[in-house]
C-alpha cells in the first residue's frame, strides 16, 4: 500500500518501539478500510462488499480506488466525499456580501474582568451582574435564529424537505449565514457539523462548508490600534509594509500581509477581533446554563453529559484565544516535524506576538481543496505519516485537521489548536 520511500522512512527514522506502533497503526488502517463496518450504511447497496472481503491487504489501495469509482456514481455518496475533502470551501477568503457578525461589547467595570482561562464559576459571577448584556445576547439569538427555527420545524411537519433537494440546500444556506452572523461559538459548531454525515445530509454538508469559515472583516483602524496596544509600538515601527486591508478573515481574527522592518522578512499578521472574548464567554455561559437545565430531563442526561462536553470544548476554545500559546505551539511543532522534510511549519516570531496579535512567516501555498487528483494519493500518505508521527512519536498533535488549516505539501497554515496524547506501555 505504501511506496518505497515511506517504507524506508518507517524502517530507519524511528526507534524500534515507534516502528512497532507505526506498524500496528498502519495495519489497523488497512484492515479498517477493507471491512464492511467501515463503510457508511446508507451506501450498502453499492456492489463493492464482495471485493473488499476478497482483497488481500497488499491490494487494498487498488480496491479502494474501485470503491471510490463506485461511490462517484452515487450522487449522495459523491456529495459526501466532496464535503469530507473540503472541496466546497470558498477559496476567495471573503464573506457573502452584506453579512454582519453580531458581537456583544461589554464595558469593563473597575476591578472586574473576564478570565483569560476558562472558569465557569467566574463566568457565572461576571454575567450575573450584567443582566442587560445577557438579555441583549438572548434577543440577538432569538431574532436571528427564530425565523429559521420556525421555517425548519414547519418544513418537517409538512414533509416539504423530503423530496425537495432545492429547499434542503436553501435551508442549509440560511443556516450557514445564520451561524456565521452569530459569531465564533456558533461558527465552531457549524465547522463541526460540516464534516458530520451522521448528522447532516450530503447536500447540507456541502452548503455548510462554503462560508462557515469566511466571515466579515472588521475595520483595519481597530486592527492596527490592537497591534499597537498589544505590542506597545506603532505599527510603522514594526512593519515597513503592511496591507491596508486584511487578505483573509476568519471567526476569531483577520490576517494582514506585512514586511518586518528589522529583518525584511515577509510575515502574516493575525489580529483578534474586538469583543471576541466577551461574546464567546457569554455564549458559553448561556450554553452551560441551558445544559444545567437539561440535566432535569432524564431522556437527555442518560445519553449525553452536555455540561461536561461543553466544559471540555470551552477549555480548548479559550486556548485558541491566546495567540501566545499558538506561537508556542508553532515553535514546538516546527522542531518536532523536522524529521519530515515535506511538512512545513511557518516560523513564529514570539517577539512580535501577544495575546491578541500573532506574527508568523508568510509562505505561499495551494489549498488542499484545490489539489489535483494526481496529488491525492501522495498527500494522503504524507498526512497519515504526519499524524502518526505526532500521535505516536511526540504525543503532541494538531487538533483541528480541516482543509482550511493545511496547504499543499502539508504546510500547516494554522497551528492554533494542539492536544497531548500519551501511550502507556
């Protein structure tokens, strides 16, 4: 299944213990891809099961090519594969015209501030003293989501979506714009849903991927003021050149292309949105209070610990808001990935980084969603090796693996979210 280069990599690059773990993991991958259990149930009607069970392990690659060819003939299967590959992402790095992100600006009080680390008790104490901010956010959620919820329930009651793919796509597009307008917390939920074929239909997955990570930019005057406040120096003292407008915008911040005055190096400057911490904190507080109320419903609590799940999600979310941590992650993973010359981690600049500003090397690359069919096999092999190296060799791995965070040749364009993994032997 793997070419000679990969085999040599496995044999000579790592310790015997690591080689053994790679072998077990790779064998498991091959076995999984050649069993019926790995196939999505809705496509069992495709006549490929007999091929999978009769194949030898060394023929798995060619068999999977046949499977993909069969899936391509099925419209729903083809749409789902496109969504999982990120082929429907909007590659122009811009949001739909007229779309606005609704954030909540909370005026600080003396001796009171939101925590920079997730603390549910501190959030409760903070927002219990600000009923107006809470009411404002609830009103925003109801005004934006109420009409959509009513239309969706009405469609289900009348059975209008079942045999109407155009209406299904329309509702998915409305949901896409809705979650984008409500801010980072809901965008993260939308990103998670966009790769869940067990929750959404293939058409909904395709539509939801188009704009959920392409959001409206904010005023560059505010962004440059943030840079000066965070780094303690005027923008022109740090950068000899900087684009007047952002080259890309995402849920938490936007990016400018600039040139460092001290070194002449071209860099990417990411600046966090104003009021992100306040809005995310308020949404997490409201969601947690809702989860606590849901504990009184046995049908829900028997299947899901909503509060526990939210707390884990919130802990990681708060880490994403600290660009100092992102810079540290980038420096560490750059060192650990040097064993893989095809994997590129942009250089990070801690001297130009603060909690809401992150400066990293600017590298030209091609998005994975734009990859040619001939490149897919090599990229998949490299991706498997990269993640197994992170999981089994260092125990420090990229925890947000969607096409928006990678480019061709496995360039990591974003290193904001990493997790730890340890194998006990």
